[in-house]
């Protein structure tokens, strides 16, 4: 690594501390409209992923070039929508190759930075009934409500040191 730039398979990888880019906006909080614009609609899982990613960035590792994210879920929508929210909230992105979706039955996000790991697990989501003409609007309303809930009502977070 030289001047904060590391070569990796012919590509240059920068870190946040030495990046001269003034356009990252990584420290900004995104609005509910921003989430819907990025994702194509507003749903509970993008909101939950965003809040988990933002929590990890603010309380675990602020450098999106050093942090990695693993999103554990069924691997298909709507649960996989967590990954879109995690990208916006944490700065871990598919393009940087520091986020993965791992298919399984449990829902959680694991963030790592060096030897440390933060595991964030969602609390139970009270979904509205999936029938009726207004079910899409009820899902959107749930997402709106989740956006402003305290973190502790949405998820739990555990910090661990990686072992060997």
C-alpha cells in the first residue's frame, strides 16, 4: 500500500482516510425518499437494512473500505432487500465487493473490520395481513413507521472479537 492506495488484481483500492473524494456523502443520513428511489419502492426490509448498516457505520466502523458485510437471509425478495439497505447505510457495496448475501433461514447482518465483528439481528416484524386491496399501502406504512423507530425496537447488536 502506498499513499492509502492498495493494488488488488490491477485495480486500485482506496481507503476513506486518504480518499480525496469530496462527493462520498457517507456520513449523511438518507431520507425515506432516498431509500425508495434507490430500491424502486419502500418496504420494511430496505428500511431495516439501512438502519442496520447505518448503526454499524456509526457504532462499529466508519470506513466503508475497511468494513465488510454479510447479509444472512432467504436470499430472495423480500428478505434479500436487506442488502440494498445495508449498502446505503454502511457503505459496503457490491461494486467494492465487500458485501455478500448468504442464503439461509436466519435473518441477520454480520459486519467485520479487522479482528472485530458486529452481529445485528432484527426483532420480530409485525407484518400486516397480505390480503386486501390496501396490503401494499399497509406494507409501505409499516416501512415508514420502522424508519423512525429507535434502533433498540428494530434490532439487537453484539460486538465480538474474531477468534483465530
